[in-house]
């Protein structure tokens, strides 16, 4: 009788982590080099922003269709298909030579391919684990994603400095070949039991599938939407706010780097944390603390502003990292119950993309109306209202808050016993 760890290794979980790492390393490369590529061909800032936004739109558009089409038995074929398109749409910029029509076409394919890969890779990781040890499995899964982005930016910068932006896109765009080899050697998966499809037209079947999505998935969707709205609005406007109050640019970069580092490190130890604390309890308190760190930014000033902001950004990173694990673990829990997780993975990942789109836009609108300091606080409060609204809207959503309040009641009862 082998243990769970040996079973996961035999089923190829490390190969799946490698696929995730290579995918986000390639995406990190594209994220860094794409604006530089456009800039060297003389595209205006507005055009660069518009073309970059297409990536987010296409990622969002890909999530639900790719999730709905996912089946364990055809996961390999799906991964290999999207990895092939991912290679073509990354290295392809080298051959576009700055032509607008070619760039638009390549960018549309790239965004859709990356979004589909992210959705399928999460579903594969969950299917391999069967939803067991969700904290540890999802901790390493999300850590591989985060590490890939960091490696991609670092490697892309070094290669572009040495060989040029276009050559870096061409050769680093071939990196998913490594992931394709890993996919080939990953053991085949079986399908999970699925509910019968609803009768009627495609839109009726789609509506029926959405109606059947578990309330816990929508809560996970809301939390990652919450995360990215606050993170992306902060990333966009904190540099402007920081320089306006006299912070050096190097400190602003250090704060962002510290947040990213703490968000990555916490993912590796999430499994150990979940052995002692229910992840639903962590959800509740981490959401509150993450909103508080955003709300507090404009309240910090004086001689110790840099030190206090560093503590705030480190705390924000820890909350972001652990919430990415707990929300992914929520999806994994559904698999342990014998449910199909393809569509759930698509809905969950769509929350990340939607937050990345909404965050900068909402931040810009609120900042224009009330100023950047007020924007941090308005969005923090609005995000909390959204979280509690979704949590309280269904019995399963309310059940996610239950461990928190049971813990409080139990502690109070114990204190009362000692006092008498």
C-alpha cells in the first residue's frame, strides 16, 4: 500500500507543475517584451495599451469554453493543442515585423491559448490529486505559476539585452516545447462522472451548466476577483501616489518586489498551515487583512513611512498568496466529492482575468473623481461588500463563514467555563 505522496508522484504531479512553470515563464517573457516590441516599431502609447488589453480580454474569453470542453481523458490532446498555438503566438511576433494586422491576430491567439492552458492545467492538477491534500497540492501549483512569472521576466530581460527583443521572443517562445514533452510523459487521466447534459439548444445547455455551478465556486471567483481588483489598481496607481508623496522609485520597486516575494513563499508552506487551521477560516481573515492593507496605504506617512509600508506590502503579499491557495483548494474539494471541475476551473480563472481588467479601470475612474488616496479606500470597502454579499447569498456560501464563528463561540464558551 503506497502513500498519497508516492501515488501523486506516480501519477505525474511534478510533470504538471513543470507544465505550469514553463507556461507562466513563457507568459512572463511575453508580458515584459511585448510593450518593448511595439515601442521599437513606433506604436503610440495608446496603441500599446489597447493591444496589451487584448491579451486580458482573450484570456477571459477562453476560460469558460475551455473549461466546459475539458475532460480528463482528452486533457493531453487539449494541452498539446494549446501549447502548440502558444508557441506559434509567442515566437510569431518575430515574423510579424511590426505589421498591425499580424500583431492583432497573433495577440488574439496568444491570449486565448494562455487562458485555455491555465484553465486546463488547474483541472489536470486537481484530477491527478483527486482533490486530496488540496492545500499542499494547490500550494505547489500556485507557487509554480508565481515562480514562472518571475523567471520569465528575469530571463527575458537578460536575453533581450544580449540578442534583442525580437530574437528573445523567437527563441524563448519555443520554451513550451519542454512543457509538451512533460505532457506526453504524464500518465493518462480518466473522466469523472458528469451530470447528463440538459436538452435543448446550446444556449439552454450553457445556462443549465452555469446554474449547476456550485456556490463555493462563485465564492472562489469573487475572492480572486477581489484580489486582482485591489492588486491591479494598486500596481497601476501606487507608483504615481508614491512619487507624489516623495517616495524614491527604488523604494516603490522594493515594495512591489517584497509583496510578490512574500506571496510566492507562503504558497510553498500552505499545506503545512492547513493541517492546523481550516482554510475557510484563513479565507475570512485573509480577505479582511488584504482589504485593510489597501485601505491603510493613504494613512501612512512621516519619517517611518517606508518601513511601515514595507510591513503593509509584505502582509498584503502573504494574504494574496494564501488566498490563491485557499481558493484553488476550494475547487479541488469539489473533485474530492466526485464532481467534474472543468467548468469550475474556467469560472474560477475568469475571476482572475476580470479582476485584472476591472481593477485599473475602476481605479482610474474613482481616482479621477476623488483622488488616488480615496480610491484605495473606496475600492477596499467595495471589494469587502462584494465578498460578504456573495458569502451570505447562499447556504453553502454562509457555510464557509461558519468555522470562523464556531471558533469564536467555542473560545467564548471555554473562557466562560474558566471564569466560573
